[in-house]
């Protein structure tokens, strides 16, 4: 071999070695802690190099875990470098760990955490720098995809800090067979007066109560009634609103049914489920998610159920309300905020993902475009062929915003005490006024006077 040929071979080998050392560095690195931005992702993809693998962590509970795991599998089809580790933690344990981590400046927190809507503003108030500003990351572009009440619950001062997920549009789950036995047509029920008269007829003819309530430990029915009237424990400025005439109107409605012995007193969640199964109540006012409990716990009643909207307080009045629902937040301490945001934006704004979460896990979507799916106009055999999902989805735009504040738990406690006083015979206005003063003493908030 000539000297010139040997020199050519040597130079070629050197070029190849240098090329491998320089161009392959990024694709071979598997332990990067930061993750690439959207701009670097684009350049990486266009150059043909693989992106650095990123493992996101999430805290959630119950059926939400399965929904997340299936969503990441869908996301990985176009983003194979992103993986997700979901920690299935009990609901209250999530809040304990989240509060502890936030108080410690974000130590030990995940990239994604599920938070119920009634707690979001409390966390934002207590930890104003604890969560990623999603508007800065680009979530404002999706705002019109969600109903107003959900946007209000997931934002503060016009800035998104949570991505809307499931909601609980309310309805009256009713037993068709019991209504038929009593000769009551649910289509004739438009107002609470109508329902009260129907409930009397049902009780007289069948002995069945109108609806269940844990009178001394929960006020779900009262909250739904307040919400449909456009009021809640607090007003939009955070003032205590227990003396609002509409709040008193809602409590008076509860008293009316209680005085007529139309409310079945149950003990907690298990008591409500038992009443669902044994047919001792004609209706169960609840969020859409209660569908899953009915079909799971009362399988033998298939075909005997229907749904109608909450009765209005006056003819032609609002019949929409919400009970329950949650959203996703990204702690500001996350080292993968951009990747977490991109995945959760995909999760929250992709109709196919939201349909999957509903079909497989019973999580009613807040995403308005999801309602274009044939699922929402399909007949549900368990409910006598009724298009119950269409009913719930059409209700969503009319749901008023409930204002929770960081003191929601304390307000709930005082509202339940007021409700217990009312069921024990106290005047609703007096019981609520006393609750308002106790709440003011415990929180330092002002009480609205009327």
C-alpha cells in the first residue's frame, strides 16, 4: 500500500471517530435531569437524533391512575422518549404529602398532581409560588375548550394554574319502576314544588323516601341547591354568604322535605349506596359520576333507572349544578415542567383521551369538544335506553361557579352544623346566621349582610 493511500485511510478513520464523539453525545445520554424544551425538541427531531428520555412522576388515586397510564401509552406513540410513573396514593394522603412538600419549598413533590377543584384556590392562596404558571406555558390557547365554571376554578386573576379534568354535572337519578308504581311522570317535574308534590305521592303510594341525606355529616344536597341558585358558602370576593336570601332559600327547601319525612337519613357514603341498592329512595341527586356506582353496586336493577335534571326553584329557572370534579397541577419545583405541561395539555385537550377516561373509568370530561363523540348521543341500556350523557353534557355551559376559597373545609363544617340544627327544628335563617358568625370567628372573613 502506498504512503499516500495509508495517509488517506488514517485521515478517514480520524474523521469518523471525531464525528461519532461529537454527533452522538446527546442521543447516548440517558441520565439527563432537565429534559429538552420545545425548541430543542424540534431541532433534535429534525436532525434525526433521539431525544433524551424523560420520566415524569404523578400522584393520583383511584380510577384516575388507570386513566393516566392509558393516556401516557397514547402519548408515547408520538413521544416515545417520555415515560410516566404514577403513584397510586389515597386522596387524603396526596393532600398531606402535597402540603408537606410545598411547605418545604417543593421538596419531594412529583411533576404532576391531581387536585380536587374545591382545594385548588386554597393551595394557591397558601402557596402562591408553589405551582407552575400554565398560562406562561401556553395553556390560554385552550381556554375556550372548557365551560366557564371550570375555567374559574382552575385559574386565579386570569392565570391558569390547573388543567381542567373531570366534572360532576348533577341530575336526579330516579327509579323508573317506583315512579311508575306511584303514577308519577318524571317529565312533569320542572320545579322543586313539582318534585315535592311528586315525592308526597310516591311516599303515600309506595312508602319510599324522596332522596337520601346524611343529615348530620354532609350537605351535598344543600350544596347542589345553592350552586344552581348561583350562590355558595362564599361570594366571589371571599366574603361569607350564609345570610344570602338564596342560601336561606336552599336551606328552607331542605327543611321542607325533612319536615314532610321525605328525606331518608343515611350514614355516610355506604348508607347512600345501600339506599341505592335496596330501593328505599325514589331518587338520588348526585353528580354524573354516580352512574358508575349504580351500575356496579345495583346490577340487578338494570333498565329501572332514569335521570332528569335538578328541579328549578321557579318555573324556567336554572337546573344546572355541579358536584365534584378535579384538575391537574404541576408543582413549580418540577424539573420537567415543559414535558409535564406538554403531556398534560395532551391529556386535557384531546377528545380521544377524555372519551377513554369516561368510557373506561367513568370520569365525566370537562372538555367541550369531547361531547361531539357519538358516545354522548348514544342510548344507555342500563338507564332504559335514555341518552343520559347528552343530558349531562348539555347542562355543562349553564353551571354557575361555586367559590370555595382556602376556608372551604371550615365553611363545610359550619354548613353541616347549620343543616343539623335545621333538621332538629331550628329556623333556617337563624341557623345560617349563627353559622356565619362562627365561620367569621374561625376565619376572620367578613359576613355579607342583607
